[in-house]
């Protein structure tokens, strides 16, 4: 098994491509060893001690390191844990640990606003998410405030806490959404 690695714009996060499906569809962010109970793979990675977050994507995973350790010391144990997981035949997620829902919005919109939200989600899915996934992350629609014209988005994976995520949101995503959806005035990140 050959596992590729890629640096991400976030120096504390590395992207790992095992050459096979991780989740297939959807994504799952695991932010602590306690949350890792749903994933044997994440449990193994957290057991290394210097891992602070694991993000599972369709065909990749990203690992966030404790900033006190260098990648040169952590990369090989992570690769070994990933290889051991895939050779064990265990699932990436155990039952009850389904991939996270992509849409976290439970707001009830009127018909006109619903059309605006559909346009926003379509642009995010077709133009933004594929680019963000290349950097080992994900961006998820949270909600749209029609009064202020604000779109709230959640950055996950390598994008969460990345020094360039604010620039990505403002210079990239906000400008594109404002161009195609005139009702959008600004974009804000949720935590």
C-alpha cells in the first residue's frame, strides 16, 4: 500500500491520500480522542499522542499535529497507523458514526430566500468545495441571514484554523458569492 502525503496551507495539518476510499461520500471531523470512539482509524491516530484533530474526507484524511512536534517525527507513525488500519479490514467509521450531514441549516426560509440559499449551496458545491478539498479541507453552509445578506460558513479539516482561511473566505468565497448572488453582502465563518 502506498500512501501519498501533501502539505496544506495550514502548517499544522498534513493531508494523507491512502489510494482508496476513506468515507466515499461526506466528511467527518473528529476533534478529540473522546469523539474518536466512532472511528477505529481516528482512535489509532489520537493514540500517537501528538495528534489534535482528524478530518476524514471522501478519499483523503487530514491530521492536525500538536505544534510542539515536527512533522519529521510524526509523519512515519501516522503512515504506519493508516497502513495498519487498512490492512486490518476494520471500517473507517463504526455503526452509528455516519459521515456528518453537509447541511447544518435548520432555518425555515420563505420561498424567495429558499431560492437564494439553493443558489449559494450550488455555488459552494460546484466551485468552492472541490478547491477546498484539494487543500485537505471542507466548507459547509451553515445559514443565510437575509436581513444582513450574510452567509455563515463552517471551515473544516485543514481549513479550520488555517492562517489563510480568512483570506480564502473574504477574497475568494465572498467575492464569488457576491458576484453571482446579489443578495449576498458578506461571508462570515462560524465555529
